[in-house]
C-alpha cells in the first residue's frame, strides 16, 4: 500500500457500513478510496461505481467547481463542520446534505488524504417546507390541497396586474380572494371597490359602474362618479358578473378593450387604470353557448381563472374555520366561548353545506350567541345542521376517526348509498372513498 493512499480493510469497511451517515475517503489525488453503505443509499450509487474515481465525478456537489471542501481542509488543516451543500445523485436528482470534512493521517501523522461524512437532509427539508406552508393567506384559511395550490399562485397573480375571473359557488369566499389579490398587488395603496352586479337592476347597473352627468335622466341634478371612478389607481371587483345584461356587457367590453368608459349623459371618454377582478357562481361557458353572455367579453375576463372548491369538498377545513370564527366572535361579543364539543363538530363535519363558508360562519355566530360561555354544544347549532333523530350522533365525545366515519355514513345515506355520488359530494376520488369505507369498517347496503 502506498504511503499516500488508503484502502479500507474489511474490518474497517464493516465499521463504516454500520454508520448511519454517508462516509467516504479520498487519497491525495482526491480519488475515492472507501465508500460506505449509507453513502450508497443516499446517492443511489454502488461503491464499485465510486471507487477510484475523482470525488467530484462521484458527488458533483454545488461547491465542487468553486471551492472543494476537501481541498480547503487539506490546504488549511482546518476541519469543516455542518456545511450545507447539494449533491447530484442517480438520475441527476438533487439531494440536500450536511457535510463534515477533515484531514486523514496515518499512524506517523502524515497526511494521506481526506474524509468526508454527509447526512441526507431531504426529510428535514420536506418537514420544514410543510411547516412553512401556512394554512392561511390573508383572511383565507385552508389546509385543503386545492386551496393550498391557490395560495401558492396568488402572489404571482397579484403582481401580474392581469384581469382575473374567480369562479365558485355562493359563499365560498370569492370576495376574500379578490381582496387578497388586491392587497398583494401594485395597486395595494389604492381603493378596493366591490360591486355586486347581481343585486343591481339593469337601469342602475350602468349608472353605478360608470356614473352619470347632471341632466342625464330625471332627478340627475348633479354629476355622480361611478364605481370605476372610485376605483382609480386601485381595484374594482365585479361580483356575479354572469348576471349583467347584454347592454352592460357591451359597455364593459369597451372598458376592457380600450380602458375607457363614458358616464351616462356624457360625450367624453374617461380613461381608467383600475384593475378588474370578476367573479361568478355561474358556468359562463354554458351561458356563452346559450347566447346569454358575450363570447368576446368572456375571453376578456377569462385571462386568469381561479376556481374555489365548495366547503363540502374541503371538509378538513371545517375545524380550522370553526376555530377562526369562534375567535372572531369572541372579540366582538361579550363572553368567551371556550371551543366546540365533539358532537357539535361531528354534526358540522357531516352537514352538506349548501351555503358554504358563509353558512358555516352564520352557524357559528348563532352558536356563540346561544352559548355565551363554555363550549358550543349540539343544541346551539341551527336546526338544519342537527342530525335527524334516526341518524343522531352519540352523545359521548367522538374521536377524529369516528367523526370521519360518521360523516361518510351520513353522506352515503343522503346519496342512497351510491358511492360515485357520495364521493362527488365529499370532494374525493371514488377509489379514495372505497379505501376509507374499508379502513373505517363502514357497511354499505347493496
């Protein structure tokens, strides 16, 4: 054996293989002389592929080209401790690792190479990312996977300045999303002006949006600015855009195309820089096919589309929303509600929520009023949420497993034990429902 090289003997290799961290050694030419089992597992490389190769050919770390750690150690004599780097494993997979490097000497104290240990940080990185993914974005809270994906893209959508169409059933929080986009947009210092187009008759919708000049119609004694004027340098949110008349659709199309509008009774175009966000609970594609909504306007507002799932498809958010609403009402009403009982939470989890998050908020508000102190119990909830007597929930506390089981049983009964319809209501795949039925021991009549 050369005095300037080292080979792991079999006893040494057995010891190296018993170490949980990856370990490898190099000679003075930086060629790999030993490679333990943990190193094989982390990198996905067989030791026979690594032995004798230059270490930079084996690991291809993020610092190999600019500052080899082992070269630094051999040059300075100073060990390196806990240095985070990335290595490229098999199939060029990036693996985050924590590295320690030191000199390797023989029994005479002569430098014969270097040794490096490394620990795979992949699991820690995933856990950290999971912890960093907050279940809230502004005033919107959710642990649901679809909502989390929306949270991920909202900052980029907000910064883009593009027109946004938010689709979802009534009560799903479309205005909250619109406000969140505004708060994170370049227009955040400007006003946010919300207009419920569905609540305005045609004769008022135009004047509310675009304003009017004095004398435009009877009783128009002075100029009145519209919502677009009030939204200057900010954002205008047009809720229920699917309900506006063809006349208003035509006027709105011009605003989107030319960024100008004409107040009623005016002959002069007024420019606008307000960002437009629209929302609807209707299927605009179907309304275009039926001729009730202009196709060119649909294309103009459908630049970026966000679809909000109903509460029945994100039941895992119900406990989170309940806590948020209890905290909210505790701050604005006398008394302090200390939480919610398992029975009441189980009823909320089992209910089908046609009114979505808005209905849940109203239900908690009633419960807080009827329960000024202590915990919210089943009898504090609105009647429509209470289970039917023959489907009643037991009066004892339930575990989360029991709550999930009861929610699925009630959904099956509401849908006549049809699994596809039940899965659709619960917002899960039919195969997921099948696995849950089996895991929870639910009996489904033929």
